[in-house]
């Protein structure tokens, strides 16, 4: 069923807002070497800088579930997106490590809630026969941010300084804010009665006890957390490792995210169709098993040519994306429809916490060592992070093999 003009403009605004949100988070990874040098911070401090965003986002998502359904969707979305823009602006204006950490925490608070509101708005405004397609358009913002937004941010940083990508995100967000103002319907589709909404906070706390009593849901959470822990131990130090140990320049980091983002734009929909055809669990186990190869390869890579390094990083993007698509479907399918929203909220918050924990753990393992005749310090201990990531992948595979889909 084709989209109407109003629906296309709405989708463009929501997808654009998600693009700026994902870009704001992802741009920190390739900016790692520049931030460590400019702000004179260690690898451990950079790990905490990344973790501060995800931890604050997780807390915000968890707390917002208590009351967010009581608020008008469009007005809340506009306020939260404005807060996200303010936080990103403060990031660009920061001139010290402490102020940047505080700015990242502020941005994370609004960014975590923004993501949940965008997906909820799609569900509110698109009928069931169009909803999956609309959700696919909005979710494609992740690959677009990796393929286009991050390289552009790195390019801007190479011309000026690390602050510029944040200013550009704010500039891009302004017209999208007005797009949300004009194209998100003003009249909310509210299914619950006022009495039900009044009881929503109490029902929310019941979600925790329901999960703790349900072995299948605990298994789904365990699998999801193991996957996130493994991959977010690797990602924050990918760029510093490529610069310090492989010999990439700051501007050449663009190619990593360009190749990885474009490849997942192509492979993602294919993997989704294969999972629907041959089974989500089977595809997850296959991609999880094969993801061990790029996990070990990335963290053990010696000084090789750029083409070989890009082959390794692109393979990493493809297989990590390949295991996320079926595993997410498995997690969503592990709970009855009437309890799904609360469970997915808990899972989202736990993923944010585990991503922050992962960056902190890898930051305590990875160290910098001086290299003779070089001003750049090499990254040491990254191979231990690779072993941990593979171990967590094995745990996720064991849990995933026991996970059952609820009819």
C-alpha cells in the first residue's frame, strides 16, 4: 500500500531525527584518537566518556516508562528532541573532559527517551498494514548514520576540530524539529482509558516480577546482554587501534564506517528475509558462530595494508549486524503480545547499561604503550578484549539455543 504525501513527510522527519540521534552516539567512536590527544585523556577516560552516554540513556529510558504513556506523544517528542539538540550543542561547546562528560550525560538522557518516542510514534500513526514498512524506513537510519553521517563527521573534524560534528548535528536537527511539529498528527490515538493510565506505573513494576518468574524471558535478556557486552567491548577502541597500531590517519577512518555502513545497508534486509525463511534461531546461531572470526581478527590485527584492514572491519560490521537482526526478533518473540512493551523497555534499558559497562570493562583492560621513534602510543591488551567478546558470544549462543518463541 503506497504512502500518502503526509505520511512520507512524517517518515522523513522521524527517520531524520533517528539519524541525528544515532550519528550523535556513533560519531564519538571515530573521534576517539582526536579526543584523547586534544583533551589529553587516557584510553580509560575515553571509555568512561562513551559509557556516560549509554548509562544515562539507560536510566532515563527505565524511569520514563513510569509516566511517558500519560503524556501527549507529539508534544513530548518535540520537547525531548529539543533537549537532545541542547545537549548536543553543549557537547560542541565543551572545552574540557569534565564538561564533555556532563554534556554527554545530558544528551544521553534525552537521546534514550527520543529513540523510544520515535518508534512509539510510528506505531501510533501508521495502520498495521503499513507499520512494518514504516518501521523499516525509520530503522534504516542506523546504517545511514554509519555510512554517511560518521564519515562526514570525521571529515569535518579533520578540517577544524572535534567540536564541529556536534554543531552540524544541531544544524541538521533544526529543520527536522519543524518537520515533527508540522507532520506528526496533533490528535493522539489513545487506546487506554484514564483509569488504566493512572494504574500504569503500578503495572510497570509488575513487569519486573513477571520477568523474574519467567525462565524464557530471563534467557532472552541474558542472550541480549551477552551480545551487547561483547560487541561494545570492541567498538569504542576500534578507531584508536586502527590509528595507533595499524597506521590509519584520522581522515582514513572515514573508509571504515563508509564501507561498513554501506555493506550493512545491503546485507541487512537480505539477512532479515533469510531469517524469516529459514528460522530466526538458525540464522542467529550461524552468524553468531561466524562473528567470532572478525572479533578475533579485529583485535589481533597486525600492521597490514589499508585494503586488508578494511576487509576485516567490513566483515566485522556485516556479521555483527547479521546476528543482531535475528536475535532481536527472538527477544521480541519470547514474550506474549500483551506484555511485550514492558519487557522490551526493560531489555532496551539493560542494553544501554551493558553497553556502558562494556566500554568501562574494555577501558580497564586496554592500555597505551610508548612506541620507539613515534609520537603515537600503541594500544595494548586489545586481544584480551577479543577473547572476552568471543566468550560472551558463546554464552549468547547457548542461551539463544534454549530460547522459545511464544505463540
